[in-house]
């Protein structure tokens, strides 16, 4: 939670948005500060520089710098040029597809690559039939994960998610007839 006793003028709605993204970041195993930083950018009407984030969130320069670097790497922040100001300024990316694609490329794909190679190497040296079977299962899961990632990214960038939500939340014709 963002510190309440500050003079940095964070409104209650901005606090709520920041808390929302803190929870989201933590659910993905990311540091709380990443959620705070993205939440502040998301809530901000104006592009922010590193110093602005430090002042508003009362985080260390190292923490903010690391958070901005990570958020840029997953396409969650966009660089903005402000004439006359030499500092780097950013705004929040609001395309879920761009952020998810960046997150998949930076965090998930590298892990899946490792999870495919390790079971192969272990399987070759394993004598236990049970463990060989378990390692084949891990290989299969990893391959399936690699296959599904492009669909997840595409799904997030289309209206399909909206259509599916409507399908599951709209009453069926049978319900509308009162049956």
C-alpha cells in the first residue's frame, strides 16, 4: 500500500489503482514496487520521470530504476519526449496484448525453454522407469505451453475475450423464454 502520510498528492482513486496493480504484480510473483510504479503511471495524466515516481511513492532510486527498467522490458511503459527536459519520461501502456506479449517474451518463454531442455537431459541419465515417465510428462507440458503462448497473446489482442464474456454472461434463449 502507498504510504498515506505523504505530501505528494496521491488521490484516493490513485491509491486504489496503485493497490490494484500491487496485487496484480504480486499474483505474478513480481515485486510490490513494480505494481506501485505501474499503478502510478497508469493513474497519471502526465508523463512521469524517475524523480517524480520516487517523490510520489517514497521508494528508493534503485528500486524505481529497476522497476522502470523491468516495465519497459515487458512493454508496460512508453517513452515520451518532453521538449526542454533532458530526463526520460514515461506513460503507461494500456494495451493488454502488448504487455502480455512482452511479459511472455521476457518472463515465460525463457523459463519454458529451460523446462524443456532440463527434463531431456535428466531423462537420458535416469534409470528409474517412474522418473523417466514423469520427465516425459514434464516435456509434454513444456511443449504444450510453448504451443499455447501465441494463442494467449492473440486472444488478449482481439475482441474474442469480450465475445466469450458475453456468451457466458448473457441469458440463453431458453432463459429468456422463462423456461
